[in-house]
């Protein structure tokens, strides 16, 4: 049983395979949080609660002996006005202007399966693998009820949380801050890992100590953003990839969010995560309810790798809904870096024809096919095919590409509009901007008011028309600017604070309609690369373009940071041209190909310009990828050598099939050194008593994991060493791919020396 309840003690215990989460209703009716950590028996842990004096902090009026200050008690859902002087999870302004919501326990319910939300995406249960606990709290003075939902995925060590706030009174209240989760940890010294970045440099790993200052991070970009990802980790000081306690938190949401982490006055820790409260407010009318987006958390007592595996499994099996999540994903060729805006139907067909030879399955026509768009100054919003530019109808082009044996995909940026467009001329009031002021532009474009039903309907009709006019099997859904002007002509002045959330609700509504109507279409998310890489989008789109930066060496960090929460099957990753278009770096083909294989592999270059030798090489990589795709998508991912560790001249990772019969190890040299040090890489996740064959050598899993794999650096140069293995009855397959560092292509061809 995942949910254990002791009614007499009002004790609630959520048990997963390896973790325990416990809450209890205390003396004054407050719901205290007792424990989240390594699994322990169902016993009452309330002896842990602080029962000393309140030391000049406020305590409940009913308290006879001045104990029970909410500043000191670990709480499940701290709220404003109750004497909790830390970061609260819920802040409201009542009709009389008071800022208080005093929530006391009312009751509970255990529900079979996993709860879902009505307007927001959430994790779902699969083969009865989840149970729900609902705890209801109420403020009896203001008549506001709050339901706390817990979805317990016992086997996955994952717990989801959501909050529903209902106004049962006769007066409207203003929600000022709504968090999806708050977690109080009574003891422990923690570090925080978060993933920050910018365009072309997303999800950098940063580990900092928790301090008595509140560490606040989040996004005010209107999207989850490249600046910060909603996923973050709290971990013991000595926790590593393989050992120690760690907690992961993430949000199923794609808009503004906020997370806080702090040490309390008595060294207790608190984290919160939920909607961003900057400029946010929500008028909750009598009888209305408000859903706070779902948060998801997991605990591992055996290090960060296990924590990642917990998230990867749950995201693949319980969040992504597309039929593409199970089964082969097409290798795509995208024309963006090949042509930018400068293409014709003929040119696209040539690229597709050449790409067929290197094994691509799907041709994607990127930006520039609609309206009169020939650069990024016009036509966003005018989703009508530019037949003049293509030299044919969309259907004719798609038919020709289908005749090659390839599928066809298309780019949209639905949420945007250019001033120079028919849509803007017809509906200037559909744009988000402040009255009497000129709009801010970003990439020359403005944002449509997605909270408006008319906008959603227009986009649904336009996208459907395009999809219905030809055999389109893939959509790249882009979003290329932050949202800055939170003002909708449809909302009254007092409701403008609702817009940032209403925008996201409108987006989800549209995505829900389209993905339901086109269940066979593969959707890939994108936002100037990876600026909206989050669980909300993954609920609709099983893969997201990880970054506009396609340089394989920069991608080592971007993909490494992304992989802590998000599985390989969600990360769009392509082989592009060398020198790289973003940073001019030259990298060998095998480096680009092997790095792209740690994602949904594809190409983003002009295949017609590749030499026959390069095309042959590319075909071999595509074939290899198709052989290993299932394993990389379904297997377990291990970090071996971090790109964020400056002492290393190589980066390495490993994917192991769930049954441990196969593994793929990738090592990328990032520098060459004279008189190189010895390098041994310890593999992970293998069966210790099994034999693995690498090239012509046979090793025991034990040896590879404990003594390691020897990497010999030859003098002068690096060359990729690949070991393609035949599976033998008693052996397991293990593929090791070693990639040359940048700037070494020509030397390698001359000298051909190897690592082994
Ligand atoms: C964004 C995307 C790119 C490409 C361009 C097209 O930058 O991230 O992949 O689609 O838009 O304008």
C-alpha cells in the first residue's frame, strides 16, 4: 500500500519503494510535515517535532504554554498571516484587505489511481501504478478551502503534488502567491543544484550551499526560460552521482515560475516551488476554484544518478502522451541551418533526396514557408503557404518527399505575430501590449494574446488547414521571444495580474485540441532553442529542441545539464555543419554524430554539399543510431565524467539497457595534452558477474565498473575508436565510442592514431 493512514493519530504516510513521506495533524489543527527521506516503517515520527519555547516568534492564541509557533514548526503548506515568517506557499488578500489564510485540517480521501487537473497537464497513472491522497484544509473564517493532492507512484519513487483552492464564501479574494509545493526538512545541511543559462547556453549545472538568505530563482520571461529551469535538486553536502541523499523537484508548467530554498532560524530547511508571483494575482470569485500547477518530487538515498533515473522513467511512462513515446522516432533532417530563409521547393527536395541517402526518415521544412516571409521581419501569423516561393503547393512538395520514402514535417511559431502581417492588420487588438504605448519588439515580433479564445480558434483553424492540406506528420512548435507586456484588452484592470497564467492555460488548451485531433503527428517543442524545456510542454510534445547551439562541444554541457531531469528521448539533437554556425568551431564528424546520439538524432545541414565519403560516414552513423535508439530511449543514463569539471580533458556518459545486456559508452575528448596523464574510466550500471565484449576483448562487468576501462592517449593525435560488437550467447554487448577533440580533423586523417 502506497498510502497508509492512522485515523486516530491523524497520521498520513506515503510509502514508495525507497522513500517515505509523512504528515500529521497537530494540536491546533495545522498539518505538520514530519519526514521525507529514505524509506522507514509506518511509525509516528512526531517525536521529531520541536516542542520548546517559541523564542519571541508568534504562536497560536490557543497555545497554553507558548509553543507551536509556525515559524518553527515544519509545515505542509505554510500560508500568510499565520505567524510563519519564512517563505509561504499561499498568500491571499481577503475582501476586507486583510492578508491571512489560516488553514486547519478538515478531512481526507484516498482515491484510486492518479488525480488529474482540469485545465493543466499532469502526470497520469499507467496500469494502476499510482494512488491519490487528498487532504482538505479550510479557513473557517474566510470560507476558503484548499485541497492538497498527492499522487504516489510507488514503484517509481515519485510523488506529485497539486493544490486546488476553492472560494466558498460570498466575497471575492485575491490570490497573490500560489505555490504547488512547500517542503520543510527539520534537519540536514544541504546544497542546491539548479540549472541556469541563456540563449545557446541552456541549463548550466550550478551547485551552491543553502544559506540563511532565501535563494530565489525562477522565470519572468512568460516561458519557463533558458535563464532558469524549473527542475532543481536539494542534496547533502557529500552526495555524489553514486552516493548520498538528494531530493529533486520540478514543475509541470511552461510559464513564469518561482522556486525558493532557505535555511530557517533553527537550521531547518524549506523549499517552495510554484507559479511566479511577480505581477501575478488572481481574483477568486465566490464559488470559483483555482488549480495550482502540478509539482513533482523524488528522493534518492543513493545519489544523483538514481534520482535522474526516477524522473526519466516517470516522464517517459507517466507524463508524455504521444504515441511516439513507445516505438521508433524518425531521424529527421531540418533545413534551417542548411538554407535559413533562402529556399525554394526545388532546393528542399534536393536536400531531402540527399538526406534519404544518409538514412533520414523525415524532412522538416523550417521557418520561411508562409506569407511573404523571406527574413525575420514579416509574416508571423499568416500561416498560408507561400506557393510562389515553393514553386508548388504544399501537397505537391509533400507528395514528392513522401515518394522518396520520407515523411514530411513543418515549422510553426503560432504564438507570434509580426507588425508586417495580414493578421496584425486585421487584428491589432490580438497582441499583448500596453495601451497608448509602443510595443517592445524582440526579433522584430510581438506576442499574441493566447488567453483570447478568438486567437486560439484562429490558430487551431490555420494549423488544421495546413495539416489537412497535405500529409504532414511532424510539427516543430517554436516560440521565439520573452513576453514583456502583460496586458490583455479582454481583461478588466483588476484582472490583468491573471494574464501570465491565462496565457499558459490558453496555450495548453490549443495544444490539447491539436494533439487530440492529430494523434499521429509528432510534435517537437522549441523556444529559441531550449528556452521552454519543461514538463508542461513534454505532456504535449514528446521531444524539445534542446538548444539553437549545435556545436558538439558546447552541447556537452547543455545536454549534460538537461539530462538530470529529462530523458534522452526528449532532447532534440542534430548533427550540423563544421565549422559550426554558432561559434565557428571545427569538430570531427564522429564527435558531432556521437554527441547528437545522446538525444533524438537528426541532421541540420545541407546534405547536398556533403562529399560522398562524408555521406557514407553519415549513413553508417544513422544506421548505428537506429540500432541503438530503443536502448538509448528506454535504458538508464549515467554521467561518467562531467563537462563542468574543469580538470577533465574529456567528457563521458553511458547508457545501459534496462536488462543490462547492452551498453553504449561515449567519451569525447575536449582537449589534447602533451605527456598525458593516465586515464581510466569506471563504467556503471553493468551486471557485475556478466562478461562484456568490447572490440576483441572480453571483460567482466566487475572489472569495468571497479578497475575501469583504460584509455590510452597516443602521441600526437586522437582518433575515434569504435567497437561494434556482435552479441554472443554468453556475452553482453558494450559499445565504446571515443570522439576526437575539436580542431583535429585533418591531423587525424593524416596520422590515424587511436585510443583504445
Ligand atoms: C528559432 C529556432 C530555430 C529555427 C529558427 C527559425 O531560433 O530555435 O531552430 O527554427 O527559430 O526562425
